[in-house]
């Protein structure tokens, strides 16, 4: 599933290509035909990312809400756009460019009350200016669920997914299994600061790289894919720091990866 950094990058791209222009909207697949018709030809005022959600404000209290979920994706291109292929839920186009949306969890037209309902379910987003460390700490420290589950809860922090969960807990040397509320405010604030730093780096790079060059197999040049993470998808491989084999188990519906050596009290 795309994490917050990808959503914020998409918002930047779509702002550059579509905001301030009259946008043609169609639903080649037909499942969003009514919504597309209501928005078709309007000028897009702005694109706002929030966690894993995108909001496209077309004015007149009409907002397109997109959540990619596990399988959704955008495919961009230049005009002339080809015939839509596969199940294209939504095509946005101007005279110069187009983007096809396939397989989203949500693609719907909302009014301001609908937008507020979605936003009310979300915790602070570390990539947004209104994302507040204290609000994150307050929400996290109310949870009695394991820390690794709480970080995946979008009502605690918006935009964090499976990769950032695993890597941030490793970098903080925190066990994913302790109750979230037990870590204390200082650790919660440190977690926020780290997530903010990691997500911002993800927006800049367009990928998630958490490793220090000194911990990579190849220390010079950009991190290769198999050198980019400390624990994520490294099950059974030696920890880059302490050589303990990295472990995995399902937590909050996704494979959690962690190092039992570095993340103390985390024997699982
Ligand atoms: Zn380790």
C-alpha cells in the first residue's frame, strides 16, 4: 500500500498538472460515471493530501476523494492519451496530460460534511503543517494495543504504513509488542520527530530509504533496493546492527518485521 510520502508526491504532481485548469473527467470503467459527469469540465482549485487520502477540490462544495488502498494506482502520461486499458475508474485530463486511476479503495464525490467525516477519522499527518506532535502523543498514549499495531492505526497517525512502522520502531529501538501507552511521552515525541524526518525524506527521494550508508553492504552510491531497510522484508537475514536474525509475524493485518536483539523485550 502506498504510504504517506507517495500520496504527498502524487498531490504535488497533480497540483502541477491539473490545478487552475479545466479538467476533463471520465470513468471509462463506468463505476464513477455519475461523479465524473458532475465534475467534468470544472476548474480544479487544489489538491490536498492527508495521510493516505487525496482530496481534489473542484469548488461549489464538490470534492473528489481518492484512497488508493492496497491495489490502487495512478498512471500518468502525455496527450494524446491512449484508449483506456483495463479497469480505469477515473481519467483526469487536460489538453497536455492525463492520469488514469485504477483499483482504488475509494473514489467518490464528497461535500464538505463528507470531507469532514473522513478527516475526523484521521490522526495528525507528519507531512502536514497542521500535524502536531502533541496530538500524536496524546492519541498514541491512549492506546493499550501493541505499539506496532497503534502505529498502523490511521486515527493515531495518518500516512504511516507497513514499511515506516517497521523501520521507525527499529530506529527507535522500541519493541513493537509493548502496549503503546507504556512508552511514555518522551518516546512518543521522539517517534513523531523520526516519522516526520523519514516521511519527508521519502517525499524527496520518491522511495523509502532508512539505512545509514555505514550499515549497507555497499557503502557508496545510492542505496540499492536490498540495502534500503533495516528490518522490512529482511526476515531471517542478519540484523545490520547486531547480527540477530530479523523476525516477522502478522500484526494489524500486515507482516511486521523486527530485530529481537535491537528492539528489546520483543521476543514475540
Ligand atoms: Zn539488531
